[in-house]
C-alpha cells in the first residue's frame, strides 16, 4: 500500500469500511429474521441457494480450463468441507444468535483467527516457534482471544445500556424482552467459530489438490444444500414454514444471499487484491462496533459488562495474532520460504494464481 496515491488509499479505506458495514448488516438481518419467526433451516437453505445461483456461473466460466477432474476422494472432502463450513458453521451461528445479541456474535467471531491457529498448530499444519517474537505473539494472542471468549461465556455482568424504547422498526423485529440463556448461546457461537476454523484448515489441503477456489466454494455450497435438505426432511416438514409471509422476511433472505454472500464477497476479493489480506483483517473489529450501534438502535438490544470486557480481550488477541502473522510473513519472505499452507489458514497474502479469500460471512 505504500506506493499507492492518496485517492487510491481513500478508495481502499472506503471499500474496507463498506465491506464491514455489509457484514455487520448481515448480523442484524439474521437476528431480525429469527425475531420475525423465520425457520433457521429455511433461512439457511434460501440463503445458500441464492449464493450458489450467484457463484455457479462465475465458477463454471472463469475456471473452466483450470478445474482438475473430480475423484471420489475429492467428493468426500467437499462433503466434509460442507459439513464444517455450511451445516455446522451456519447452524451453530443461528442457534447461538437465538440466545445472544448480534453484537456478541460478532465479537466472539473475532476469535476465529486465533482458534484457526490453535487448530492448525495441533494438527501440525502451522509451525509454532515460541523462541521468536512473532511465534510468542501468536500464542499470546490465541490465549487472550480464547480467554475473552471464555469471559463472555461465563460472565454476563450488569447491563450498561437499554434501547428498548428507542428502536426504529416494528415490534416483530425487536429482540424479545426475556432472559436469554447466555451460556448456551455463547457455547453455540464457540461451536460456530470452531466449525469455521475447521473449514479453513480443511480448505488448505483441498485447494492444493483442486486449485479452483470458486469451484471449491460452489461445490461446498452444493453439498451443504444436500445436507440441509436432508435435515429439513426430518425437522421442517411443515410447508407453511417455507413460505414467506411479509416483505421483511423476503428482505432478510435476499440480504443474506445477495449482499452478504454476493456483494460482500466481491468487496472482500477487491480489498484483498488492493490492500492485502492482513490490511483487510485489521478492520474486522470495526464490524463489531457497527453491529453494536445498529443492534441497539434497530433491535433495541442491551450491552453487558461481561460482554464488553470479553470483546475487548478478543480484539486484543486478534491483533496479537495478526501482528505475529505479519512478522512471520516478512521473515519467511526474506528467506524465500513462505509456507503455502499459512496463506490459506490465517489471512496471508494471496498468490497470483488463486486468491486465498477467507470469507467473513458466517
């Protein structure tokens, strides 16, 4: 970014902020959809169907010459990717969002880079060198992030603000005034983070064998929809649940599919291409701030001391991990030995042949 002109830097900054705003809006519309009574499985099926319809043509035409032949082993790996990245990831997210404010959902998800590093280290896919500053920074950041998530889970604290009387939308959209099961919601969202991290870890070896990222995402969506329809056959046999009864319900599904999975992904690819994956990831906590403001104004959600303390620790841990990855990248680049796997795992710079894009959409 150092050689870019000021207008280009401003354009990049606006692009990153627009990206975080789109993703923040996704948290809000997801919660609004649940408040309006949309079935979790129906919401997930419609969202991923729209995303597949958007992505499939680009995957087919842009990677037509680059796709290797499919094998049974690859199909099994795509099925596992879908299980982690679609079924478990999105399922745990909506289950957690049922009990928690979108603000805390967004805050807990800031721990994903640290959890991904921990999983990769346990599987020996990521080298841990505690004798170096960057290695120690990643370890400290992981511990601090997981500690922050633990605080949010175990300590709710006192309410700080209540915007119940100042919300913008109708009563059907506002979060209900009940005592949410805080711990259960946090555990579901931690399950969301672990599934998301597992999806990123599994992507790395798959992309080595099948280096066509858009096609990988499209096939993951296909297998994810197969799994979701199988679940729906047992859990959602009421045909009325599949019908949309208001413009608000239609808006939430279209936003999730078109904006969160379409516009946001395109913006993310553009921002990573112009500014780098690390620069884009640094602005992730801005999303949490935007969610907190929108959730308070639109949904009338409350903020609690335990959530604020945990969110701050998670953000601190996130920046420790990002700084450690940045320093490691510089060192490995100087030695001409940057590990390919790390680029896929933790927001490293993409290669020219295939952008290593890790979507922020849960």
